[in-house]
């Protein structure tokens, strides 16, 4: 009986660090620090038209990459909480510029995965971390809720084998807001959330589908997206 419980628990709570594999800890201090680095603005290269301002918690590399893949693809559900904490930090950064101009709670709107992907993985990874992030925001004094109101209105191809332009075409017009959700969205400040931004195509389409101007927050983005944002900031400072 004890062996059975340990085997089942290993599917939910990792017996080793989800980032580096260090034994007897679900997340070591070093990987926790890598995951919850200072949230910063990111820009994919090339940056697609219509992309909202995106903030990411950490570069998609090494331990952070391992944690995201462990949660999404291997179903290590115990990682949802630390991933949600990291996402909450990015949400705070994304919402900060508009904090003085809009009232109401923060509404974390996850970019939806396809039904096929959710069935294959056995869980909705993005929705799970959105719920964890909203809980973390509430715990630290910010009124927030996860609001999964985006739906896929048509099937889309697997994005992993597509380049940046093909991903934009693949996602164009693919999302819509669920019927009756407009009133709820009007009650707060919507922030799009996802686990990872690569080309930005999914966020472009999600922003198009949502009413008004929205920001976006992700757990991770490629290191090049952090570098591109820094270069753009320097160039803007020189112009001004």
C-alpha cells in the first residue's frame, strides 16, 4: 500500500526538483530564484503587428524550461503553484501601467489550448497556472480572478512546426469570447496570460478577440525576447 501511494504521489508531487532534478525537494532554492526573477518586458523577433505589451517572469532556458515542460507535458501538477507565483509577478508588471486609469479586479484571461492538446495532456496547463496566479495575487492583497472566456472557434494546426509568419496565419481569426462574457470583462482589467511566448502569434490573436486594450503576462519567453526589449528601450531613451 505504501509503495502504491508513493507511485501515485510521484505523478502529482515531484520526488526531485522540477528544474534541476535535485532529490527530495519539489523545487530547490536555486531553481525557485531562476523562476521568480524580476519580470520584464519582452519582444519577440520579429515583433508581429497587434502584439500587446508583454511581460515575462523569466527566460525560457535551463531550469525554467524544465519546469514548464514538466508541468505541461508530463503532468507534474505540483509545479502549478510555483509557476503561478511567477506568473503573478508578471501580471503585476503588466497591469502596473494602467493601474491608475481603470478600476475593478484584475481578470486573468488564459490563452486557450486546443481541446486535442488538453485531452492528450490530461489537464489544461494554462488554465491551471492562471488559477494559481490569481490565488497568489489575492493572497498578496490584489483583487484578482482567473477568467477563461476565450474559446477556439475553429481548429488550428500544431504550432511547433510552423515559422513566425505561418503561426500568425494559423491563428488569425481562431479565437472568440464566450457568449455573455462581455459584461464580466467590463467589470475589471483584463490581462492575457500564457505559460510561454515564442513568436507572439497566439497573444496577437487573443488580444484581437478581447475588447479594449489589454496587456499580457507569461511565465517565460526566449532570451532573445528579453534582449530585443532592452535594445528597444535604449533606442527609445536615445530618441527622447
